[in-house]
C-alpha cells in the first residue's frame, strides 16, 4: 500500500480501519485495503481478502454489514483458505 489515507468523495478513509473491521470476523484470515485512482478525482477502495468464505458475494455481504457505505470496496479480490490457516 502506498498511502495510509484514502480520500474518497471528500471523506478521509484509513485503510487500517477497514482491515480491522473485517478481521473482526472469524472467517477473515487476512485483509488489505488500498486506494484505486478514480478518473474523476480522489480514490476508490480496493480490497484483498483471504479467508474461509464460500465466495466473493459472502465477503461483500460482510463489508455491507461492518463498513459504512463510503468505505465499501469498488474492487475486491478474494482467496479461499482452509479453516485454521
């Protein structure tokens, strides 16, 4: 990650807060939030998640549950792990 601050639509977003919120779920082994350049200015949120989810839809459901809408990711990559890893 290049920055510890992402400015999205005038909101200051700290990637570490997103990661901490997601790691609060037992299915998340690792999470990394980062900024993606927005052609209209500012940045959007990208997310890498490693965990025991069934699919990306389940990860997105968790994001909607634990993150405010302005912190929701535009792009997400997910890697499935075995339990306990």
